[in-house]
C-alpha cells in the first residue's frame, strides 16, 4: 500500500492533488514525456517530474507579493551600486543597463505556523528556461484534458498574462524590434547543454537560433553569424563554465561591441547570491559574506560559493574549520546563509516531495521595471535540489506550477 503524508503536514492544493494522484498511471507520465519531447524535437538530459504543481490561491498571493517586494528592493539604485562590487574587472562589460532584461527568484516552500510560505534561497540576473516552460505548460494542459475534473485551461503566468501576451513579452524582451535572424541565443556548445530543450523551444516559439560564441566572426566592433550582423545576444553563457574550460572567444567582454546584450553580462554577478546580504524581507533568509562572519554556531547555516550553478560547492553542514580552509582573500566570494528547511508540501502517492518555485521576471528595453511573468518548479527528495542529488528518486525533477487563469492576484 502506498504511504500517505504524516497527519498535520500542510499539503499544496489538496483538492487538485488528490484528483491527480487518484488518476495517475505510469502511462500518463510516459505519454506526457513523449508529447513534450515530440513538441520540441529533442530528448531530455534532466529528469521530468511525474506531475505539475497545483498552486492554491492563498499561496499564489503570498509568493507573488514576496517576489514583487524583493524585486523592488533589488531594483533600488543605491543597493545596485553596492552590489556592483561583485563584478570582476576581468569581466566588466561596458554599457550596463539600469535593470536586467531577465531575472529569477528561487523560493523554497517552507512551513511557518502550520502554513506554507515561500522563502528565497537564490536569485539570478540571468535567463532561465523562458521558452521551455511555455511548451511544458502546453504538454501538461494536454495531459490534464484526459483526467476527470482536471481539464484546463491552466496557466503558468502572472501579471495578467496569458500564452499569447507572454510570448509577446518574451519576444519584445529577447529580440526587441530586431529581425530574429539578427538575434542569437549564445552558449557554449548549445546541443551539448542540458538546457538544450529550452534552446529548441526558443527556436520554435521565437525563431531565434542557438549559436556557440566560437562560431561568431568579429569585424571591427561588430559580430556576425554567417553573413548576418548580430544586433542582440540572448546571453546564456555561464561564466563559471567559461572560466573553468578556459575557452578562447572571438571577442572580449570588456570591449564595447555594436550590439545589445540580453541580459547584460554584468547582471550575472550583480544580482546573484552576492545580493542576499543586501536584502531585508521576511522571505529572505539571514545571509552574510564569509569574510564578515564572526560567529561560531553554524548548526543552522549553509556555506555557498557566490558564483556557481546547479548546487556546485554548496556545503549544507559547514563547520568553522570549513570556513578557515577558505583562503582569507577569497572569503568575500562565499556566503553563509540561514538554513532553509523545505517541507514536503507536494503529496505524491508514496509520500511527500520538497518544492522549489522559480519566479521569472522579464523586462523589455522600454519597460521601467521587471515584470513577473511565469514560473519554473523543481521537485526533490534528496538532500539538495540539484539533479545530481535526486537520481535515485521518482516524482522529482523539472515541472511547472499551474493555476486557473484569473486566480488570486495573478
């Protein structure tokens, strides 16, 4: 017999969750995975979860409010000036804009006084799976049409957006007014990246090609792909990978080029884990730079490198000796963060699953502020949320949070 959650554990949207779990079969999952792969014309190197996350109105309202309030603090010019200290001189790119075109806020779902609440764990002034989440929502909408009482429509969008208006926002953000042929999604070896399904979705929905920067040709201060001058770079290059692999590029980030970055590379450093100590909000955990740490009790702390992806280098059980092993000159590149206790808020047929929801912001060039637009969800049963920590589990991996159009304040 399948196990249930412990009595009293708060559950995310128990009504729709019960309806889904009662009708779930392995065939439904396999058909959903096949449909998503067919829509994108590619396979997945990361795991797709067996379920969407159903968002109830009350949690939706709290998460939207927290995301928008934190974004307002991040957008404060005085805070930004202090956060810019994170930009290394080697990668300081000219003509940084006032606010990034894309940004992500990652929230853990925690329990406070018997209520599910969002708690910020990470943020990025960097793109995420902007296009793939649209197609993932489409595939789950199709799957739910076949289940009693769960037929759509379902939305993954916020700020009054629907599929059509979101795609218009994404097009204005990424391509601006340029011909898609003059825009490239730039990453190292795009077909070899785990994010390739999003690159395929970007081509499908926006007509934008994915290009390795080594395939670009420089003529003066202009870059060309084949014979076309590039006007905008949808920048997906993670500096961590670029530095680690010591890859030579046909341009230097510190040089002024005749194009627009989307988002500007400096935001990779400026809005990041480096930003957490500058924020003051109930949904933000207490965070200090390792260079400023003066305490001794680390029992409820996590030690994190500021500029790594996919959980790399994170120490969830640090000791004072771990901090002392970091060279003193490098401690400003690490932070010590209050440990967040995820609650298994999604009730799978065989027990609880931990939830992380990414609130995704987009800002076209002519918009004064980032717009909360859509979401991404990761489900986990491992010690951490990354793929490498959940390989042996089911009902984990990538998915999307769904709500009824017009629900709450979305």
